[in-house]
């Protein structure tokens, strides 16, 4: 389903603004917008690592927003007065479970490189065992701040 709008959270912006290269920042914005509007998944191996990380951090949030938009577009049956509170509680619990699942998926994507996911291969952390990162420490800190922002916004 192609969308005409989506919520762009400040946590996305804060993380992306720490990407040093303007070209990589533009790639991050393009990847997020293409995914949000057209469901086009970018080739993460071709994106600069900071842009790929920003996209992967935003992807679970964008997926949750898409599910909410689809649910709202489908409408629903009229509720009786007695079931409104029960339905609200049920919906809140489902949203919490979705957010937890999205966060788990995000952590998996965030801390392991795309080339080593799946296929039964040993996963390779994005950051080396000696604490060295293939990207700058500022980008790593920005991504960690984004994760904290996603938790607060969720």
C-alpha cells in the first residue's frame, strides 16, 4: 500500500544529523522515505554504513506506523459502551507487544552486520571485540541515542 504521509520522529533526525558525510545523510533520508512511502527496501550493502544503520533503526518504527495506518483504513465495528475499556486495554497490550517485538528486531539488525545475518552463519557484530568500530564513535553514539528515543516515542 503506497502511503501519502508518515511520521518522521525527531529521533530519526537527531541520529541522521550526526552522520558526517552529506551524501550519506541524503542516502539515509532517501532510504527512510522510499521505504515509508513505497515499501522499497534499500540494498543495505550499497548504502554507507551510517546511512544503513539509520535506516535499520527507523525501519521497525515505520513498520509499526504502516500497521496502524492499515488498521485505521480498514475501519471497525461499532463498539458497545461496556466493551470500550476492554478493547482499549487489549489494543494497548497489543501495541506494547508490537513495540517489544520491533525493539528486539531492531537490536538484532542494529548490532549485527547485514552480511552475516541468516543462513546459519556466525553473526559478526558491527563493533569489534576490541571496541573499535568500522564507523566513527559519534555515529555509534547517535544510533544508541536513536534507540533510546525510539523507546521513549513508542
